[in-house]
C-alpha cells in the first residue's frame, strides 16, 4: 500500500540556504551530440543542478534544476548547448507530489540498478 499524496505549491519546502532564493524548479531533458556531456562538471559549474539521470530513450540526460529565476535557467540552457547538447528541452515544475504528513510511513525506495 502506498502513502496518499498531496500537492504542494512551488515544489516543496523552502531550503535553508544563505544564497539567493531558488524558487524556479525545472527539468531539463538533454540529448547530447557526438560527445557525451560531463554531468559532474555541469553539477560543479551550476549550483542550480541538483540531480540527474542518465537515460536510454529520447533524451540522454535529465537534470533536476532549482534556479533563482528565468535568467539563470536561460544561462544553464545556453551552457548546455555550448557544452555539446544537440537538444535541450526544459519543463517548468508547477507542483510536486509529496507524501502527506498524516500518512503512514512510505514504502522504502531502493536505487534503480
């Protein structure tokens, strides 16, 4: 049995971070060109890159971004193209599903092998 989910505006609780507020959540799906993109370098260069997945399918990489605003998002998209991305598709996150606090403990999730 899974825990009931509820919608939270803005993608979840605000972060306790002294840096500028990061309120723009986005998902970037990237198809790299002839040379794969270096995720570790991208994550180190841009603090907005929070996590990523290597994919098999239409996109090669999916990045979870939490930006300070539209300008930082545009900067990251341009940097991805300069780094060799053939295609960058960005979706803005409007809401996130999270377990309800009154719900029973969620099922333990394991990493995908």
